[in-house]
C-alpha cells in the first residue's frame, strides 16, 4: 500500500512540477515590472532565466550529500562492510575528478538552454515544448555517425514520425503568427524562434553523444550530477556570460544584450516576478527528485510516456491561462484555426516516440538473446571442465608440458587461445540508442541527471524520458 502511494505521489509530482517548469519561463516573459530609469517593460530576460535554471539545479547538491550521509549511517547501523580509509580516499578523489568532468557537458547545456530561452520569446510554450522532439532526430544521427550504432526499422519509423510531427507543429506556429499573448510577433521572429529551438536540440543531442561516449561509466549519484552541473552552470552564466551579454550590442529584450543590473531592479520591483522565479527554482528541484523516483521504480519507458503527457498538460494549462481571468494580465495562448494542425503534429510526435522506444526494446531483446545463446554454447565445456575432461585436440601432446596448453578463461570458448581476446557480445550500455536518453541528463540533467542505467534525465526534453532538466 505504501509503495503504491509513493509511486502515485512521484508520478503526480513529475507531471505537476514538470508542467510548472515548462510554463514558468514563458509566463515570466509576459509579466511587467519597472526597471532602471523607471521604465515599465516586460521581463524579456533569457540570460537571467538560464541562470535561474542552473540555480535550481544547484539545490540538488546539498540534498545529494544529505542523502549520502543518511546512507552511510544506515550502513553503520546495519553493520554492513564499510570501506577502509585507504580505499575511501582514492574513491573520493576519483569522484571529484569525475564531477569536474561535468563542466564539459554543462557548457553544451548552457549554450542549448540560452538558445531555447531566446527562441521561447517568439513562440508559445506548447510549440516550444513540442519542437524539442527534434532532439530525437539529431541524437539518432550522432549515434550513428560518431558511435557507430545501427538503427532498426522501429527507430527509422520513429524518426520519420518525429520529422513529420515537428514539421506540422512548426508550420502551425508560423501560419497562426502567435508567439506571445502580450505583443505582436512577426513571421520572421516566429521562424527565428523555431530555428533557435531546433538548433538547441542539435546541441543537446551532441551533449548526450559526448556523455554516452566519455561518461557512460560515471560513478557519481544522479542527484550529485544534477547539482554539479547546476553549480558549473551558475559559474558560467553569472561569472562569464552575464558580463559578456552586458557589453554586447543590441536592444534589451531580444536575447543578445542583457543588462544584469536592470534585471535585478525589475525582480526587486515585482512581487509576482519574485514568486514566479522562486517557484521555478523549487519546481526544478522537485521535478528532478520525482523524475529519478519514477525512473527507478517504474522504468525509463514509463517515464517517457509521462513526459509526453506533461507536454499535453502544458498546452492545456496555457489555454486555461489565456481564457481564465486571473487579474495579472494576458497569459498563455489562444486556440486558433491552426491549432488542429498543431494537435495532429503532437499526436504524430507521440506515436514516433513510442515507436522509437519499441526499437530500443528490440535492441535489448536481441542483446539478451545473444548473451543467452553464448552462455548456452559454453555450458557443455564448463561441465566437461568440472569432470576433468578436455575435448579432442586439447589434450596435452606426448612430451609437452602443461605450460604449453592453451589457457581457458572463465566464460571463454575452449577453442580460443590465451593470446586471443575474450569474445563477448556488446554490453548493455553500448546497445542503448540515444533516444530517449536522460531523460533528463539533465535531465535535462534538462537541468541534467542520469537514470539508473547511465542515461541522461533532463527536465528539458519533453519526449525524452529523462533528459534532461525541465526548462
């Protein structure tokens, strides 16, 4: 009973906080506040929203260390074997080195997030969320080109559905001309927003490819990964990118130039902004926790289905915000004659995600069948070895010493020699395709994290499980 309630709570939390994180950035853009010079304007601050996202991820770090201390106390109380100090120090040094490696994928994450946040200025929240399904296409492409993987028929059909769905959603956004409830968006701006979001998904797919190749065996808890990526992201945005954006040319609110002092003044002058941004950071922490619980207890495939449901909730809530009188100005998005095209594109995207997952399942089944076949072929030799019998051709020749005998390694076919590599089927890790990754590297890490199988869990990706951190 308790387990069922815990699973239900984690699923509800994932949908609730995932929807909140996806809506908050667009909602913040539609709020007005007074900035420097007493001028009232909309909070078009994509660089600030990127910084706040990484701040929310950073809160996972103290939580990770708290959970780690609880686990150590539990092991001590149950008198489990505790590593000696001499082995614990190298382990900590190794973990620190691996955490520092997270600075590299954090750079990808930072670049992708700022592009998405700029793109969100010119498209609705639902289009923004659905267009992120393009990550599937790029992740699959990079996995074939750089990781040498092959795609089966389900993968190819899923990618075709993805391309069709993204095209329908993008076309509906362009034809409707709707990108904001508070200002007019030109067709050129709408196309720019769509293009930036698609480009950001290519960068996130590159991040997943890097993580899968260099960091698949990372021995760091997922919560700690999210926290360290958030820490590096805060350092990168506030310490490096914010000063650069301050001196870049361009108008305020278009995503290039951004005055950090004006941002601070606008936040201090608006209680609504303070509430929205504080809720965003809390929701990011809760989303990452719920995502890890769902992935751990119900599996990554179930997580993928929930993420598609979250995208639907984002759209429904956006429609509700537009038509319900909330007294805080016009928010959300309206229903247009092109919304039916967007709905069709979303349905095709969902089908593509499920079909692509079917391809992943087929790969896993094939790997499992090959492993069982190898094991079955080796069992007769193992039985003969226990009985002291060697097959013909492996008996010691007259006058030969035992040292000249081929050395049989555990799990190695008898015909193999000691100089030959032990043949094994590709590992489970290597058999995994990039989509859905992790979920929520990110995971989205999106922030980012890794699920129990070392794949990204970002809140960011809508159709991916995991990753990625929600944005």
